[in-house]
C-alpha cells in the first residue's frame, strides 16, 4: 500500500538485506529497520516491531533463511526453528512457515540449503500478498451486497489491526475494505482502540487515513452500544489461528464483539488466509493463548513534543493479567473469507477450502 505516495510492504529484501517497518513507532514515526542476526528477527517478533499472524510467519521465514545462509548445518536448522518458534505462541502462521522450511531444508544437501531457504521465504511472502488480494476481492462481494440493499454508507466494525501492516500487503480484514473503497462503495469504519497495545487506534486508523477511508476510533467497550443502536452493518476481523471446527482465535476482545453481533443480528465475518488454519487442531479451546507482560496495561507509549515517551496511566500496585487473544466459537461467525472463497465456519466447509 502507499505511504506518502510511495509503495511499501511490511517486509522486503533490498541489496540482500531484510528490511521491515518498525511498527512500535507508528503512526508517530515511519522508521525502516534492517534485520540481520537471528536475534534481530526474534526480537522484532517478540517486541512486536512486526506483528499480525501472516507477517510473523513471513518474518520468521526470512530469519530462518538468513541464518541458514551463514550456517546450513542440521544443528543450526534445529536451533533456528526452536528459537523462532518460541517468540510468540498463538499465531499458527509462525509454526506453519517454520515447518515448511525445516521439512524441505532437511531433505536437501547442505550446499543447496541457503538458496532454497531464501526461495521459500520469498515464495511465502509473495503468496501472502496474492492471498490477501483474493481475500479482498472475495470480501468485496459481501460489502457490495449490503450496499445494494441499504443504498447508504456501509458501517463496518473492525478490531485490532488486520490490515496491510499485519500481513505483507493489503491485509486480511481490511483488504475487503480497501477494495470496497476502490469500487467507490461509500463505507465508514468503526475502529476499536484495542487495548492494551492500541493496534486499532494506532495502526488501523493510520492505514485508513492513508487511503482516505472515513473512520472513527472508539473505545473497545463501545461496540455493543453501537450495534444495539443500528450503527454497525457488519463486522470483519482477522484471525491468528483457526481450528478445523471453525472456532477463531484473534485479538483479545474479539469474542465480546462476536457475542454482541450475534445478539443484534449483525453479520460477523472473519477474513483469513488458509495458512492461518491449524489443520491439526479440532477445536479453539486447544489454542495456546499468549499471556503478555501485565505492564502493558498500566504503561503506555505516547507522543509529547514530537518525542515518544512512556508513562503510567494507573499505579501498578495490584496484580494484572494480560491475555493477548481470545477464542470466538464458530456458532457466532457468519462466514470465513479466505483466498479460496467464502465458507461457513465448520469442519466440512473448511476442509473443502483447504483442498483447493
Ligand atoms: O498481537 P498482534 O498485534 O500480533 O495481533 C494481531 C491480531 O490479532 C490480528 O487481528 C491477527 O493477527 C489477524 S491479522 C491479519
């Protein structure tokens, strides 16, 4: 997507070096960073300089490839795999990308591993872009249908950031929104702040602003009220891991939005590439939920006099609990929007989409 009229993706190779946009600085500062050592890659994922399920997977693939360029031994393959896998537990794209590389690298002679690893990382990156475009085109049909009936601005609620910053380009939940905007369908997006890291207020609103798409940031608790009062036509969110029965794990707070949408008869869609489907997982309750530092609740990063500062918004004298994701049971999900088309959130429909 464009940033100040220049095309950017979230991760790319320039002169054989891997570059990323440091998302911890957005929207205040647009900073590009080089990732070199395996530690750089692990830290970028852990510290959320790169985040969002698909992007975490692609970053891990490049981290793996860069390390194999330096040492293509079997021991190093296992070391890289284990180190990268430990960075963040919930988004399955990380394991999926690492498994893809490990399996193929172990079947290849050491002298050919470096080239193969880079080829695979590039393939995963390019596939992610193509898949997100298709998710956008498939999701556009849903927005078009609602607009045809309503003949007025379509109000879409989204949670967290499932835009191009969460993928390589285009995004998942925001991709249909970008396509609808291009198709000149009048839309307005309700952007959940998404406490505690505020990916909605900081990143989603930045993406929408760049595309000149009308949007309004709301506190996370406002969604129910808006849905109850007819201000939301549909919800679209992303997914970090989807179980084979259609349960979806996404940013904490997604479940509450789905409950409210269900109660108010508002369609609730989840947009995801099939790389986010965990083929080995029967149900969402088995998904490992990342528990992050409780400090994220009380300590916020903010801008003052053009400087990024961090400060406490309440005294951290009591115990805190900070689960980063929750699971939305499939019965609350209207449909899944994938690169292979739209499907019901249940086992037989998901199985069909995986066969494509
Ligand atoms: O903790 P984050 O910022 O990595 O969480 C991101 C999300 O929850 C997104 O909604 C999800 O990864 C889907 S992104 C395409």
